[in-house]
C-alpha cells in the first residue's frame, strides 16, 4: 500500500511538472495581473454567460499516466502551429488584467497566440482540467517565488475555470500572500511572494539611486518556510531578481555585492548569491519535520520570440515572427545558472527520495 501511495505522489508530481510547462507557455501569450479584486471574481462567477461555456468531461480525454520506463526530454523541441489555441482569453478568465488586453488596445492579429510547444520525440498532452482536479482532490499546492510563480498560479486559475472557479480563503488582504480553494474538489493552492526565496531588506535609494537589496543569504524567509507544512506540493522558483543591485550578507556580515558601487566591497557574480539562496531554501524545506510533500524548483523564465526576424534581406513585422526553436541551455547566464542550481540539486543533502523529492530541472526555453 505504501508503495502504491508513493507512486501516486510521484505521478501527480510528474503531472504538475507538465502542467507548469503548459501554463508557462500559455502565460507567455497572456501576461497576467499582479493583483485582483473580489469584485472581479464575483462578476465573473455570477455571469457564466460571458466567455466560453464550461466544457463537459470525457474519460477518453484523460491523459494516460503510466509507470513505464519510456522517457522523453520535454525540455528540447520546437514551436509548431496550433490552430485550436488559445485556451483562454481576457473575455473568458477574470485573472487577465484589462490594461494587458492586446486586442482592445489595437493589436490587429491573433496568430501570435496560436502556437504550441512540441518536444522532440513525443507530444505534450492537452491539459485536462477535470482530470487534474480529480488527481489533486484533497491535496494542496503552493507557488513560492517571484512573478513567474505568481503568473503560473493565475494561469492555472484560467485553465481550471472550465470546471470551477476557486474561492478566496486568504488569511490576509495582502495580495502577495494568496490562498484559493476549489470547494468541489477540496483542492487548495497558495502563493507566497518571495522573489529571492529568502530574507531580504530593500533600500529604496541605494548608492546608485536605483534601489538596493540587502540579501541575507543564510537566513530563511519565514513568510513561506513556516507555512509549507500545510502543502503537499511546493513549486519553488527564483531567478530574475538576481540581476538587480544587491549586497550579500552571510553571518550578518557583508561578503560582497553585485553592482553596488560601495567602497571596499567585493563585486561578485550573480551566481554567488544564487547558489547560496537555493542551498538555504532547500535547507529550510528539509528542516521542516512536518513537511512531507514534494518540491519542484525552477529558475528563469525564457525568451519566447526573436527580437527581429529577417527574411531575404528585409525585416518582417512582429506579427510574422515565428517562435524560435530553443533548448534548455538558453536563457540569461544560463550555463552559470545551471551550474549553480545543479550544485545543490540534491536538496542540500536531502536527496531525491520518493516522498520529499526535489526536482531542479530548468524549465524549457520557449
């Protein structure tokens, strides 16, 4: 019985990894809002006539989950046309902010939304919200990190809205710490804003008058580390904020900085702080004796399109741009980032056990 339970936990973890890829892809087309109000939720919840009607469930559409040994690298592939996309729009999901409605503000084409990611050697199945909610029935999931995790959470709301809208069960009005629950399935997911995944203090001015972060690399961020015992799955991501000006502290002493221009302070590469932050985050997770869940970690979001497309000596308009084929080696300082995270992918000596696995494979570069 214990073995079958462990297999189910791992299978759900695999599905979550695939879902993260799908919602990352979809989110690239629909940047989501940083905050949302109860009025928006209620207006959409009370009016099912606007937008796409909820889809009906068909068992034959279930994504097959097996324990066979066949493997496919879903992180390497290419973009292919998808005439059935998109899966949601600002008209069908309240989570998309009005000022980010491209069509409303004059974008004439919609072709940029009609692509899907095709891994080499296999196909990513179409997301089935009914099956997903059934698999996570009675479970809980948390997104921890920066806006990548926040947008993934919001995209999940849109994808699952074909079945049910969640209710806000947040303990605080602070939009940086949200909790949603799907009543029918007793499924709860939360979001914890922690762009560095650890303790930091912001100096809004700094020596360059552009802001400065004081990062305490060996201190836990208790805003989320003290809360994860309640969750079965934790999606941890950080990356983009590490390009910012920051001073690094260890044992409460300055050990260096990134572009801080402070006198007598060693300038360190971004990866110095990045490696230590992930190590601290994993140690914090492993230190939680009552946390029995699965952790999935991610790093940088990826660039979706070429900045310029030139064909036969002439530059094509953005609408004609075809998504660039990329693999998981792309992205900002990606080689160094991979080395940094790879150095701690054993979850700070926590290993990759069946129940407390820590998967640190980077997201595909879309």
